C-alpha cells in the first residue's frame, strides 16, 4: 500500500515564504473556498430533491398541531365564549367539543369548545405551541373563558424525553417564532445554527427524522407479553368489523374535506348523534375487538418501555416546560384548570414510589402556578370497557362519558 | 464545535476566508490561527483555555531551558519538571477521582468505610491529546532529537492547532512546528485529497452514529437480548469506535491539508490486521507510536529481557490513557496479554512456520483469530463495568446463566447491516489508501461522488453525543 500523505508530501508545493505569491495563494484558496461552498450547495439541493421525491416534509410529522395553528386566526374571531382543552393524544381521543357545547347549551351556557389534544408532543413542544396560541389571542384581544390543560404524567418522563430527542430541533424550528430562534442562537450557537439549518435549508426535515423514519423497519417489534397470542377468531373479528367500517365516514359525510386538523368538528370528532345507529354499533364492536387481553398486555409493556408509564421517573425539563405552558395560558384565560385524564387502571398500576414521585410533581406544579391539579385518573364514570388501549378512551363511549363528566364538572364555573 | 455540525461549517468558512484571502503574511497569520484555534476550543468550555495556553507556555520555556542547560543532571531535572506539569494536570483532571474512589473501594474490601471526597471536576476536552503532544516536544529536546524553536506564539499555535486539537492525531513537535514556520500553500491535488478525506470521515462518522443503537442494546445487559444481538452489538461497537475515531482523524487530516498542513494517517484499515501487534501498527497510530517512542523505549524496549514487562506496562498505561476506569485498564491488560502471547508463541518451534506463513489460508485464519480477539477487547472497552463485561462475554459464548431469546429475522437483518457497515468503511479506506491519489485526478468521478457522499451524510444521521474520543 502506498502512503498517500507521504506521497502527497513529496510533491512540489510552492511555499509562501519563498515561492508562492499572494496571488497564487488567493487563486488556490478561491478554488478551495468555492469547492466547499458549491459542494455543500449541491448536496443540499440533492437532499431537497430527495425529500420532494419522497413527499417528505417536516410539517407532515406534526400536521395536526400545525393545522390547528393555521386555524387560530378563524378561532379567535369566534364571538362566543371559548373553552380550550389542551393536551396529548389522550385529550384528542377523550374529549368531544361538539358534545360538550351541546350539553352546556342544555345547561343554558352558550360556549364553543376546542379539542387541542396532540399526539407525540411532550410538554417541551406543547409549551412552544401554547406560546403561539397566546400570541394569536393577545393580538386579537381575545381571552379564553376556560383553559383545561391536561397534565399527562406519561408524557413527562425521562424515557419520553429521550425518545423525543430525534425530533427536538426540527420541531423546535417549526413551533418557535423568529425571536425564540434568535434567542436560542445567542444562548447556544451550536444548536441555534442547527435549528436554522433544519428549518430553512432542509425544509424542517432533519437527518435524525429521516433516519428515524427509515430505521423503523429495522427496529425490533414491540415487546410481546408472555401469554397466548390472540386467536385467529379474534383477529378475524377485528378485520371483519374494520372492513365493514371502511367507507362509512365518506358515506355519512360526502362533502367533508379531510383537513389535517378537524376544524369542522372543533378539533374533535363527530358525535354519536351525527352517525347512524348501525355505524355507532360497528364502532363499539371495533373498539371491543381491540380490547383483547393480549393486546392490552402488549400495549402496557410497550408504554412501560416507551414512556415509563409504571415507574414514572419524571424529566425535570419537561416538568418545567409544563409549568411554563400553564403560565402562558394564564396570560390569556379567565380561568385555567389542570386535569389528569382517566387511565385504564385495570392495566396501568403505578408503583408506590411512582405515585410518590407524581405527588411531588403535582405539588411543584401547584407551587409554581397556583393551580391545583385535578386527578380524574380513576373516576367511576369511566369503566375499563371505555378504552381503546391502556391509556386512550374509545370513541363514542369513553369520550362521550368523559366529556359528559367535564360538562357537569365545569358547568357551574362556565355559567358565571 | 464538532466537525460534522453546521456551526463548524460556518466557523470554517469564515476562518478560511480570512486565512486564505486576508492574513497572508506569516505573523498575522500565526496570530489569527492561534485565536481561531482558541475560539474553536473555547466553544466547548472557555474556562480551560488558560490551561491549554499554560501548558504550551510552560513547555516552551522548559524546552529552551533544557537546551541551554549545561549538564545532564540539570536537563533531567527540567524534563522531569515538564513531565510533572503535564502528567500532573492530566492526573488531577482525569485520574484523581478514579484513584480516590479505587482507594475507598480497596479499603472497603477490608471492612473499612472510607468517606473520601472526590473532586468531580469537568475533564477539559482534548487534554490527553495536547499534553502528550506538548510532552513530546520537551522529551525530544531533552533527547537531542530536535532543537527548541523560537517563537512562543508559533509554538502555542502548533499545540492548539484546531483540526487536531481535541481528538488528535497526536502530532510530534518536530512534525508540526516546521510546517507552522513555513506555511505551505497546498497544491490543488492536495486540496482535493483533503476534501476526499473530509468526505470519507463524514461518511464514517455517519456510519458510526447509525451503529449506536445496536451497541446500546447489547451493552445495556438486559435479559431480553439474544445471543445474536450480543454479537451484533459488539461488532457494531467495533464499527462505531472505528468510524467515529478514524472518521474524526480523517476529517482533521483533510482540514489540515486544505490549510497546507500535512498530518500522517492515524489508521490503516485496522480490522484487516493479522496479529495483535499488526493491529497496533494500524490502530490509532499516533498514540501507539507515541507510547512506543516515549514509554516503551524509555522503559528499555526489547533490551534486558524485559520485553514482556515493558509491553505489558505500555499497554496497561495505554489503556488507562483512554479513561479512568478499570474497564480501560482491563482493555489495556488484555492487549498486553495477547501481544505478549503472540511474541511467546512465535518463539516456539511448533508455531514458527505458522508465524512466518503468509499463504492465503493461513492469513485468513490469522485475521479471524485477531479480529475475534479485538472484538473481545472492545467488550472491556465499552462495558459500564467489569461485571457487565464478564456477563456480555459469557452471553456471547452461550454461557450466560439466563436463557437467551431466539433471534428474530429482523435481528439477522440488523446483523447483516452491521457487517455491511463495518465492511464498507474498510473497503472505502482500503480504496483510498490504494487509489485515493488517482481518484482525485478523475474529475468526472471525483466531484459527483463527493457531492453524493455529502448529501448522504446530510440526509441521514442519528442523535448522538460528541465524538467518542473527545472524552479521552
């Protein structure tokens, strides 16, 4: 083998001190400079073309929250009093704004509520989203009558935070404003430049996100419970119901445009009254088919692995983000409530140490915000057959029951 | 400021603009290079800049004093002072807590609970590299291998030269100081070779980052890890540490070439080694040759029938250089044992023919045995503790007490991809070693492939910490 560096060093290289003139220097350095710039530019164009060809964009990863933000100019123009229920996918699945509004109307309260529940966003990202919502409300001199903020312990763990790191810079770029990005640049130039790079040069698609996306195929599957898997009959039943449900929505709502964020239903879904009895029955059957013992145990294992749902080792960064988020809402809301949504306690049973840690965090939130966290995790109104898995309420049963509970709970407050 | 980040790209463009077009005279250029290097270093933690500059200033004046000293005793005192300063700084920042904790653990063995307070100081990045580099200067002057250079700023700029400051290669003063004095203009050919090395380094770093996931799984020592996943994890770590470190070295050498500095290669396809000694001729060459020249030879080298002892001490300290933990000591000791064993076996008549044989079959067997031993050594290097290392080694050989789950298809796919990644890195390096120079002369291949490789590096990646060798 030859030694390229030794052989390189043997070549004739003019020396600045005695051979190369300043113009020699400038000429070769210009070639180097332009090669570096040109090469990087072409490489960036190549990855933009690749992203375009794949139909990939950063927005696709957080379409629902960005969609919600795009509807905010319309939302703040609504003349009626407003309630916003803000939180995770558990809110998304468990709160029905249209039902809430109907029930409140029956109580004599004219209100418009919104489901601002977003899957995949931990409090760090929710805090950024809350700032954007606040900006719209303050600019339009509008206030929320009531903000109901979900504290989701499962979204606030160290495990959850670690799991979000692949997307943190890209999401920050999409959810932050110019001032926040500039502040980050001054505070942490390394990360600041990275965020600018991802947002403006890479169309919000970071290398980590691409790797995460393509790497999914090579990850080991979800953990499997040590028990008999689902029977063929159980799988067939679910497939059969799913087939029957196919196309039902388009039949019931032929004119509906499938928006990324369902503004038509105020961020939530339809309500049973808007669907045929047969469809509602099929949906009940579908969710029942999801609740096999094997699936529930597998879901529990997966959430323990991906969110530390049993032991709840909290991440201080996320707790602080949550507190900041509550303070954001306090600036444009007449009343702010913090709640914990129901969890499927047949499967999710926290250790005493986890509950002690949770208690400490709730205390910290109260001390920082002055708001008591209302624990609805085990309310009797919600039964185990109202879930689609170990954490999310099922549509048309769980969300109906919980929305009814909230309407009853906050009815008096909203009458004031 | 890591080479594969946008901030370094921005830093380098600004730096290169001034370096290449504005500061063309020697004196302002040296000052500018020094300031840029200190900015680069300070981006991690500017509090340690005085330590770096202090080391340089101390060794600069000590070297002058050694040269001027009238007798050997005086010279010896001065070089001892340099050793004490450099190794003292290293010891204080890197090894003090390890020693204190080990003393406490040792006393606990005898039932004595010692509450020894630790320093818990932050380790200055690159300290192991620049102290060794600085030491080589005073030792070389002491040995009469070189004369001290005039120019404190030039010496400090050489010691803090940013391409290789934080993770090597470890340069000898006699390699870098003359170049710092001359400031060569790189030829266009050299510049292109530099770009080739930078791109190869970026590709290796990308590979290394992608290999992190299977490594983390195997070294977490969980019950749900299969035998195949253990092997995959250890092989992936072999690839990760190589891609990470050799990648950084390549980028450092490439960047230096663009600036007109020539730094010797630090790796030569090490996993193609056919003996443990051969491995160390190919792996982290700047460290292994430093240890050979300044430690092994100082201990007596092959003379006085102490070769075994000297090899063992050298490898043990080489292990400890990487980190203050018993796992690194065990890693160094393991390499000491296999090198010594190789030497011993080569003296036995029964192995003599084998030792000198270079037929294809024999070479493949030698390679397989060497690679297996290197893989075993990486277990010590990466494991969190010696107990973990023991458990992983047992599990890899099917001797774990727990029943290992059966490998799934996806695990075989991951294993194949890891083999492919490690193989590709070596194939690429082998290609650069053999034909890199010819390749840069073929513009229709060179430029499109450079852009494509850069695009691949920009497109994929995984969240990772800094380069692994920064912690050493």
